[in-house]
C-alpha cells in the first residue's frame, strides 16, 4: 500500500545520568513544540490502600511547586502562549505542555517542576479532595460513563483494570498528606519516567536544558514493578442486569481486547473494527441502517499495557427492539466466527487503520502520544513499521485470534434498564450455544464474493478552461481564487506537507429557517452525505475508505460546513466526491426516517444527562423553545412533521456558486488548485429563491429558574446576550474576556471556584457570536451544599470586571495564550481549511483570517471593561440551577 508519506519522523532516545529516558522527534513543519512527561503510575499500579492516588497526585502537582507557588505554574504556561494540562490512565500519569517553538527552555522548566519540585500542602490536599469527589459525582451523573464504569468493575475478577482511575469516594476521603507525599516521592523518580519532545527545536539547545533542569532529579525510591501479563482475563460467559431509572435502556457486550504488546493485538483490532467500530461495521449496518432498530453502536476500550476488554454499547430506539438487538448480535457474531471477514472488507479495514495512523503524524501532540504508545509497547521502531505490521496481518491471523479469545466463554452481556427483560436474558444466554461449523483452515464461502475495489468517481466538469487571472495573491502562500460560477476559494499553500485539508461552507444554516422550516437544513445537509444520483451509499463509503478520507458535516448556528483531510495525492478524488454529493443529491426516504429516529432518540437521551438537561433549559430561557437558534434538528414536533418534499424544497433554494465557499490547505500549486476546483465545483446551479439569515428568538421574562431533579451535584448555568460579530473590535475583545474568565486552567473561574475554594470540579466561560447577536454562558458543577456560595462567587467574578479594569499582566497572559493556540490550530489542515471557508461564508475578507494575531494584540484594558459593563451586569443575566 502506498502511504503517500515518504519521510517518517525518526525518534532519538537518550538516557540521562539519573536514568531518565528522553525521546525526541524533530519536525520543523510548524514552529511549535509538544512536551510530554510520563510517570509510570496509574490505577493498575495501586494497591488497595492507594486507590485513586495517581490521579490525586496529578491534581496536587499543579497546586504549588518550588518555583511556582500558589497555582502559579498554569498562569506561567498560558503567559508563554502555551497550554498545560495532564491526565491519568491505567498505566501512567502524563503532564503535557504545548508551546511556541521558542519556549523550549520554559517548557522543560515547567515539567521539571511538576516531576520533582511539587510542594503541595495539607490545605491543598483538603481542597483537592473536595474537587475529586465532585469529579466522581460528575462521572456518576453521566449515564454512559457511569454504565461503562459499572462494566469495568464487574467484567474483571482479578485484573487491576477493574478499579476506577479516580478511586472511590471512600479511598479519596481516607487519603492524607503523609500518604500522598510518600506516594509522590516514591513514584516520581527518573527511572520510573520518560520524557517526549516533538516539534521544532535545536538538538544542542535541547541537550543543554535537559541537563540543566532534569539532572538534579534524583531517585528517592525504587522503580515500580510493572505488570507484564498480556493475556486477557476470561471468566466464562456471564450475563448482568443493572437496574437504572432512565429514559433509555442500554445493551452492552464486552469482548476480550489485547494489549498492543500481544502478538494477536492487530488481528483482534481488525476483528472489532469489522464487527462494531464505525458506520462501516457490521453491527452499525445491520442494527442502525438496515433494520433501523438502534440509534447508535459505540465501542469503548478498557485496556492498557494489560489486556482488557472492548465494550460494544448499543442503544435501541425502543424497548420493543431489545430482544431483536441481541438476536441480531448473535447472528453477526456467529457469522464472524464461522466465516471470517470478507477479503475485500479486510483490505478496507487495513486502509482505515493505516490512514488513521498516518494522520497521527500531522500534529505535534498527536505525534508525541504516538511515540508514547510505542514506548509502552517497547519498540520505537514501530513508529515507522506499524503500517507494514497491519498489512502483514492475514485473514488466518484474525480467525486464530478470534478462536482463541472471542469464543462465548469470553463474552459478558449487560442490560441496563428500569425492569429486567426476561426474553432478552434468554436470548443473551443463547450466545453460549454459538458453535463453530468450520475448522480453522477452511476457506469461507463468502470470501469468494470479492467486490472490486478502486471504484471510480470522476470530476463533474472535466473539460474546463483555466484562467490564471482568477488567482489573486493575498500574502505569501495565501491565495484567493474565483471560479467561473462565482464561487470563492481560499487556498493556503503549505510546502513539505503530505496531507491536504478541504472545506466547503455556506451561510445556509439553521438561522435561515423560519418557524415553519425549523430542522430542514439539518436533515437536508445530513441526507446529502448518504447517496447521490450516480452512486449508492455503499459505493460512496467504499470510495472514501479506499482513498483515505472522511467527510464530516458540522452544523454551526450560522454556517453549514463539509470538511475533511486526505493524502495530498488524493485531493482530486476527495473534492470530486464532495462535489457529486452537493450537486447530484439523491434524497433517500428510508435514511430520512433513520435520521429523524436518531434525532428524537438524542433528545430523549439529553434528558438523562443532568449537564445537558440543565444547559438546554438555560439556553431555552435565552432564545425560546421555537427559536431557530435552538436544536439544529428542531424539537420533537418539528421532527415528526418533516416530509421528504420539505427537504427537496429546501435544497432547491441553494445557489451553489453564490452561497458556497471553498477552503483548501496543502502542498499544491495555485494553478493546480484552480483547475481542480473548476473541474469539481465550477458548475452553476441557480436557486429558485434565496435564503437569508434571520435569528428568531424570544428571551424569557424570567431571569432565574431552579429545578430539583434529585441529583447529588448542583449544576449552574449563568449567561446572557453579548456583542454581535459585526462589532469586530468588541467581538475580538470578548474572546479575550472569555479567556480571562474561563478559558483554561489559568482563568479566574478555574482559579477561584476550583483551586482557591474547591467548590467546583469543572468550570468555564464560553462566547458565541453571530452577525446580529452574541451570547455568553458561564457554568460550574459543584456540591449541592455549596451552590449558593458558588453562584455568589461566579457573580462576584463577573461584576468585578465591571467595577475594576483587568490587570495588565492578566490581560497579556490571556492574549499570549490565544496567540499561541493559533499556531496549534494551524497544525490541522482540515481545521484551517474550515476556518477559512467559514469566514468567507460569513462575509469576511481574506485579510481578516490573516490578521488574527494583530487583532488580539490590539485589545486593551479599557475595551475589556467597556464590554463587561455593557453585557455582564446582573440585570442582563439568565440563571438556571439544577439541584
């Protein structure tokens, strides 16, 4: 298989005198760095008296260090234009910082402080204990996460993977400063860690600062003994019923998953992708697309260095389908064991896996995580050879792996609902009787039914005349192109890039809808991706998988965007398919029925998730239930009254040349892009009538609502209207204000509500703007007993900005953070393409995209206070409490 990537990055490993391994990968394609420090301590290395300690230390490390006391390390990182964060997993704790390339020294300083200079206090332990307890509650309040944690605790009997990473409320409550400090000193030693640096750096400079900052790190304990058993735990077939009062019942099937260290890991990865991962999987096709009895099929991994389980979660559209779901699962599971995977599908799955791996090299954070994975596996050479490993995996390998690990004795079936379903239980137990009808070396009959690959989708307008006068150079490597039908293309040239991004945006969106057409844009644009007049859904899916791209549909309030990325050699194929989708739609009645069922199911599911329920009720206060700013799909009454002719009539109002805008990013010549875009999108399609954006909203006269829903956590949403996007200076300033208030872990909400008082695990502040209006929302999730204090503090924080100008250093930190993050956004070619096409669709000139940093730098203290006084006053706020 031709990867399209010729130069794989080569990791360089160095072991410092104190035993710390440093792995560096140099990539100068963008002037950014990602530094990741891994400490080999996670939930599987904890004994019964230490449950949750690894995660607890991750929290505490940020509280205070030798050089950065009083939560100062986060503020320092954001002031550099960087993002600092951490996570704890089964096998490790990782601290990572994304920075501009010129901040290598400061990044190493930050990680060295977290590694061995943390000075957290007894008071810090007390505060953080409350925060972690709120975090545990938040997990419990999310039905999907809660169910997955239940499966984790019941599936395993002996494996340490059964214990939650966060610990239990009991283990967190009994933790004290002495035990946690001892844990930190014993686990955070150089021999028990490794450091990864990816990006644009000078090797000599790196070596110097590594020695300066990390040589003083000395061992104060012994390296943790790492668990090496990579065989999964198999305990015989089991069935579990969990009683839970929810609007939706859920089915889950757990199957053994193998550690990447295991020789059969790739084989079972191919098997689970064929069975359950993605829209091309057998279960999705059968349960969702063909039988239309489920809204979703998802796979979650409970696996790390130790082998674990893959959990297939299935959501039926109605209780009446419960038994049919498990029956159809049995059919697909039995067919997979007995007949294997069709050869053509096997090749597509390999391409899916390899293309995902290739795209992981695009961003420095992704690359660093990829390097870490190979380090845990124990072979850094896999960074270059993984594609060859996948290609070398045979059908026989997959069958051998399934016969060894996926027989019924490895299955566990779960049903979560208000009442146990006896018929479902009977059919679940019938899985035990699934038998093998063929031996391992047989040749499955269905493998002879090999569909041809390399499906052709041709450009719609192949014979075109190219007029290079239509290309305008806006800046170095940045071009505006006008096609013959009037469509505008923005092209950003990135040399030495083997991946291209593409995006097609239109201002035709939900705010173009009237009260009688709410939901039409959502369902129209969603239907486009299913099939065309020339090709079936299966053919479109096959073509995109063969050529390594996936077109995503994103519904913003004021734009509709189709975006994706591909290997640069396949850009013509990707644009050809996208153009065919837009120009030659075939609106499928059956698929519309599936989409409406899934939309109704999502609305029901939102009522089971306290955070979603509270947010939607707050937002409803702001815009009203029948607003075209509310759900993009509309409310249940809108969805149920929808007809296919409504969709077709909505599409007829599109003027593709006038209303659509292309963004292209990659290593191409402008003339090549012009020719390619003319061939694919240069056709004309006039509209019967135009669509105009007009937000419809009716704010509630009530500004405060409280709802009791028997949750163990208070959820607070507070917000109001803000400046519209047409007020460009105010709009930019409001984004800076959002960063000051709740943008990251250096913000006011985070520092005061979480770090200082320990009220809330999660806080934030968000701002959205349309041409005609904007709105902001602040949120905090806290203990029910603390909600009054938490809400009062939120309002005090907001009001303080109306009374007193923001400090100069706080303003500069926020601006530096936003400017720094721009560099990381530029790493993603598809995100960059969509940003360009979206701005064009909204009427911004090309220069506006290029002036992001300049606009941010112009924001001053006076305008921040001015917009705070205009929009954040108490009388302008809408507050919703869920208790």
